[in-house]
C-alpha cells in the first residue's frame, strides 16, 4: 500500500470553493443549523474571507480535496480559525491536526498575533483537537464577536514568541 500524498494549499479555484462549501455544509447540517452568516461565507469565500486579507486552506489527499480550514481576518493581527472540516471518509487519520498546524503557520505568515475560535460542546473531538494544538479556553467576551449561535466553547491562542 502506497502512503498517500497530502498537500495543503490556499484556495484559488471555483472547484476548491465548492469543496469548501460542501465539506462545511456536511458537518454543520449534521449537528446544527446552517446560519445566515454560514450561507454568506460559504456562498462566496473569496469575497467573505480571502479578499479582506484572510485565507482558506484546502487539504488534498492524492489530489482529492478531503479537508479545509479558513483564517478570517478581524484586524491587522487578529484572525479567527473557522470553517474547519474533514470529509467523513477521511476522518480518524490525523488530518484535522495537520490542518490546524498548517493554519497556524499560515496565520503567522499573514501577520497574526492572535488566533481565536468558537466551537461547541457538541463537537468534543474538535474541542480536544484545538486544546492539543495549544488553544486556551477563554470567556466569550475575550474574543471578537462570536458569530454563531451554535458556539458555546471559545478559545484563543497567542502566536507571539513567548
């Protein structure tokens, strides 16, 4: 059995934007309701995320898109880690961890000093993944506007040298 070839790149095509939408709609609709802010972001991630200075990373396994994550710019040096998804068939292989590591590195390249996220206690595997990556639990008031009704876990990470 050949080891798979994993690559993480910035979203640049309509095909990648469509995969970003499909992957996120799957997990959101499985456990929650797709909200208006989700619809807006997923309908045009180039306008919603990339053009204001953020990025969407896509993870390919042997050329097939199996995961994604976005970095939404809130200010010059504050970004939200958002819309992370791994295809159901690809879960359990450590791909989420690789996506988070790639997103943290990309956030640094974009000039981020702080990364934050909102998650949910309904997604214990995701929360555990964020904790293992180094995110710290904070009160909701300690991050910029939590944008989703489903969020009840709030986390932040400093990217500044210790």
